[in-house]
């Protein structure tokens, strides 16, 4: 996970650097140049000023994941990108606590977010990180926890004597002079999935965070796979083995949001589970949460809603009645039209539409390009429309296909 040169962190690891960083308020881009000049004029070295301003910017960005704790932490850019949100890390830690695990090895601990959550539940944590700079950050972040130790080592070679649990967050990007590149094959991760499976094969309680796009056929058969979304953003799939795997659950979708948590589970493998009927576009159209789609639980949601799929291969559900559910967003169906750009352009004009939101699934149409064709100079819902669109209608179009037919569905958010 190396991305920050040591000299961007080292100036902070002494009293002068730490006190200067602590003295700064929230980072503001439009004030950075002035603050840079002011700190240098006060006698601080260019290296220290650069380091504290970089860290201040990362701390402000990190508040979305770590809340108020971000103000006391040290970050790298790559580490922050991969770091687990604290609300999700707390649920990881809870798994180990409920399983009675006493000592967890956090292999590839990154900045230490998951290790912090584990340590806060009085679990002994050995946090292992191969990259020297990232390990230094983790050491600083874990100072408040006396039951957490950071080890600068390769996660695949560290001894696990006396540990009964393992948590891993493998690196899924490679870094080069041209930037970072995302890896897709689990065997290319660091450490690879086969290493994770070997730990589980030894009987340890093992959890591993993987990218949410992990193909179903890459998920080991002896684990529980739980996809997690936060505020509608699918952030990960966690694989759970042995003591931290829940009985009778093969796959799950966990949704976290302002209203709390909601989870849908299935004991069936990915090629099992119920089959939902297929029917017409009618009543209300539901757009399942991404975690539900990734976990292969769309049919389960359709049946919960008393509804049906509009196409057996497309993750849109229709039901005659409106039902409240945390697992899908509802829209009222207003009109179903064939997909024809000329006809849709006339429809937009006749309806007096000035703001157009376009959703799609199962079609290669690019919403941004289609919007330019249908509504030159128009806006997406959620963006401020110009004065020339003032007083005009807002509309939402859902583009999809039903069998071989492409359709445009006019809907209204509920």
C-alpha cells in the first residue's frame, strides 16, 4: 500500500510536527496557499509545512469514514482510499467478539481502522503491515489502545502462535510511476485469496474484506459472503469462515444508512434460492440496493414486495402496490414508451421538461449523452437548473429492456 514517501510522514513524528498539525483547523482549499506562506514565515521548514498541510487535507477527507476520530489520526492517500468506514469496521469487530475470539491478527492492517475497532472491544490485536510508512501511520493511530501492537512485516510470513482469529484486507491495487491500477483476480491480491483459505483451513476464525465486484464463482464454498452498502454505496463483500460464519447463512446483503441497519440473508448458494415471476411494467417500479443485486437476492426482494421482475435478467422489480422496504427504492410508474430518441425528444418538449434524470440497466445507452440529445443544456435531477429552466418540470426516465425490446419508463420518485 505504499504511496506516501517517508518524508511526508516523518516530519509529523516529533513534538514540533505533531503540535503544528494539531493546531490547524479543518482544511480549506481556498486558504491553503495563504496558510502555507504563513507557516513558512513563522519559521517552519518547507518539508514540515508540506507534510502538515497534506495531512490536514487527508484528515478532513477522512471524516466521511472516521468521523471525529479522523482529527487525531495519520493517513496516506492510498490507505485512506482502501480504509474501512468505522461504522463497518465496528461490525467486523463485533463478529469476532460474539464468537469469543480473544486475539486477532489484522494482516495487512493498513492505517489501522479495523484494528481500532477490534481493540475497542477489548480484543487483543496484532496489526501487521508490510509497508513501512503505512505501518508508522498505524502505530500512531493505535497509540490509545494498549491491547494493540503493530508489527512491520509481511502478512504471509508472520507467526500466528497464540492467535485464534484473523482479519485481512488485501491490497487490491498496484502502484507504479504511472499511478495505481486496480486488480481483479483474487489471486493477484496481496495477500492472495488462496492464503486466506489456508488460514481458514487451519481452523482459525477468519474474515476478509474483498471488493464488492467479486464474482460469485470466486467465492469459496465454505464461507458466508456478506455484501455491505453504506448510504446506497456498495463498499465491500466480507467473507466469513469458521467461528465467525453465521449458521445457516451463505450470502447476505447488509444495508447501513441514517435509519439504521437492515439485512437480507439466504441459506442457498448463488445458483439456488427462489425464482421470481416475470411480468409487465405496472404500478410501482423498485430499484434494488446494490448490495442486494451483488448478493443475488433480487428475486427474494421481489417476492417480499409481492411483485415480479420486468425481465428475468434485469434487476428491476414491479409491483401493483406500494410497499415500504429498505432493500429497494420505489418509483411510481407514469408511462411506458418504446426507446426512440426522436419520439423521446418530442415527449420532453411536449411535457415542458427542464430537468431530466436518466437511470438505466440492461442497455448500452449512456445517460449523459442521451440527455444532451433530449435536453440540450438541461440538468440532472439533484443539480441546480439554470434560469432558463426555471418553472419547468423535472422528470425521471428509466431505460431498460424487456426481452429484445428497449423501453423508456417515465417514473416519479416516491
